[in-house]
C-alpha cells in the first residue's frame, strides 16, 4: 500500500520534473490541473492556456501548453478510507463542488 506521504512525494516529484524540464511560452497565462478516473485509477494532468476569462473559467482548459509528462497517475488506495466513500468532490470554498468519484 502506498501511504499518503509517498503519494504526495510522487506528485511533488512529477510536478518538479515538469517545471524543471518544460518551458512554456510567455503567452501562457493560465494553468489547469485536471482530475479524472482512468482505466488504472485516478489521474491528474497539467495544461496551460493562452487565454483566461473570469467570466468563462473554462477558457483555462485550452491546450496551448501540454507538457511531455502531462499525466500523473495516482497510486491505488484500496486500503484507504477513501476507497469506501460514496463521493469525493473538489472545488473552491466559494464555488460549486465537482464530484470526482
């Protein structure tokens, strides 16, 4: 079983590698971390956009910058209390929650 600290360390190492090895253009003004459930568990990804509009936050989802290591595959958490949850959500405190599981 991968523990919480190991998962954070893996995520941090992935993000540090992307930041050290990729050089987005100066026209990239917004970055989006996305989450989804893939065939082998949960994954995160990072993309950058040349556009951002406060009235249309989805504009940050344009794929104008796509790192070579775009994806981070989260280790399985079968023994975790999260595996038995009815729902897992993400979101800002002053916005809508999005169910990711």
